[in-house]
């Protein structure tokens, strides 16, 4: 997969998409199906893991992540790497890397006094006092998003047992099995719309060794699209790390911001609002090139940036279909701009999903980079004169509401189309 340098950090979010909604609290009725024995076993494993992490002087976790789509041929796929190093009491280093890169995309370190988060590709960083790695993840949106689905996000919860039970439903102890010659407890459960399987070592240390997460999105007409993400965790315990492990060199010319995610989705993107749409070419499904700035009889236009590995943006293709059709009838053009994927992959997806928007490709990411988009899904609103009037990021449900409000001034009739709604997730 070819992804622009400024956007490559988003690839390792594939297991959830660049923007995950908060997961719902545990449903007591759904949980009632689990046996007391299963509950006790799962709780015992969680409690042992929490005690172990609290008593270790240091530990390191290296995560190899892979993801693959289902519901289209050939399947889209990708990989990522995450690293966590913790040295008690308050030193840590966290790295997130797209697999094709030698250097990490996002780094967060704590020297015990302050933490520094660096997004090197954009030369921006943030700093703040630190209490613990858990505290940092809870207060750093960019870091939390980058770790989501890796397993590290679970390990860094300050109250592991309550965290799991506040989000997991239908917990089942599938049985014991082996992961690379290590006997493991195998559990499965639902995390909101995600079907999750966990393998935890049943030997000397209760180490989380593997996570498989499946998310399924209904596409209509009896079809669905699934994304399966697998994280394999390798552990190193009680090793002493040199001081430079918990330091980071800030590149010359880097800009300090209060919050990296807010800077990317707010400050950076906002610099394009009120300006003319940058010049870039997009590729249609027949392989021809188009430039929106060179089109005659231009209409108000919405560009929705998405990718097959970003589950929320795939869901949007289905849930906004009627809304998009009605808006097009009332004088607004819609383009679904796929970022960084091949023409063959997108054609396969379109054959299954049949989106209402005109499908185009930004294979090299030049359009997304020109508009300073660093998270998917994202929507760019352009008026008939070619001026960018709004750029929208956010969790899927909020993005859809904001999109409906942003389109309203451009409609040729007095009332806006009914706002799109989110389809019920498919349970497995």
C-alpha cells in the first residue's frame, strides 16, 4: 500500500480506523450467558496480570500487528509495529511504526519528570508533566488512537479488571491452547461492535500474547465487509535500560503544540479553510485523471476521504448512501476519495458496496497532503467558486451530523436531506 509520508501513521490504526467511538458499558443481560466459572477464570487472569505489571521493575512489549479485509477479492492488508518500554516508577517509551518504515511515526517518552510526544513527519511535538504511562495514554488523544487495538492500550489501563468488565460482553473461556509452544488461556468476547479473542499465557507469567479483533460492517443487500486485525506480543521482563531510552531528540524547526491531534485536525487543517482548493489530480475508476479546479459548471462539492482499512469510513459508505443521493439531487457533488490504495482494490470494494458518491483515488496521497488531512475519515466542503468552506474530522456519528449541517447552505431546496444514521453492527 502506498501512503503519503504525512499520512503513514494512520496505517497502524487499521484495526479500528483512525477514529474509534467509545465502547458501551457492559450489558448485564448479555453477560448473564457466561458461567460463573468462566467469570472467575477471566477475573483471576486479569488480576494476576495487573499484579505482575505493578511489581515488575521494568518490562518491554513489542507488538507485530497485521490486518486483512474480508468481503472483497483480493483482500486489502497491512501491518504495523508498536513498542512499549516501562521502567518503574515513571519512565517509559512508546513507539508506533508503519511496517514499511525504519523509524517510528509517533514516539512518546517520559524521563520521570515530563513526557514528550513527537510526530516527526510533521515536525510537531507536545510536552506535559507525567504521572504514569497510564495517565499519559488517558490524556493524549493522538497516543491513545495510535495504540488502539495493539494490546498496549489494554495493558496500560490503571484498573485492568474494571476496564475489561466495563466494555466486554459475552465473555467465554474457549479453553486452553498453544501459541508458539506456550500454553495459553483462550477467551473470546464482544467489545462493542468488535468480536475479540485473547490468548494469555497460562505458564509462569500471565502475559497477553495475542489479540484477534474482527469488525463487521453491513453494506446492504445481504453483503458485509469485515476487517480482521491480529496483534502478537513479545515480552522482555526486568531488564535495565540506559537513560537515553527515555529521551528524545526534537528535530530542528519543530513546532511545540498543546495537543498533537487537535493541532492536526484543527489548527493544521483550518489553515486551508477560506482558501481555494489546492491543485491536485484524482483518478477515476476507469483510470482517467480529473482535476476539480479545471471542471466547468462547478457545483458545491463534498470530498470524503476514506480507505478500506478504516472501518468507520467503510461504514460511512453504507450509512450515508441515501443522504448522499438526496444531496446530489439538490445540487451538491459528492466524491469518495480513497487514500493510498490500488485501483484494483478499490474497484473490488465498489463492486460489493456500490457507494452513492463518485469514487476516485488519491493513490499517492497528494490531495490529502495538500489539504493537511492526517486522520480518516475526513470530509472537505468546497463551494461553487472552489473555496474550501469547512474541513470535518471526528468520530463517525459526529462527523455525519456535522456533514449534514455543512451541506445545508448549498442545497437548492429549503430543507436539508434527513441526516444519515449509523446502521446496527452485525453481531457474530
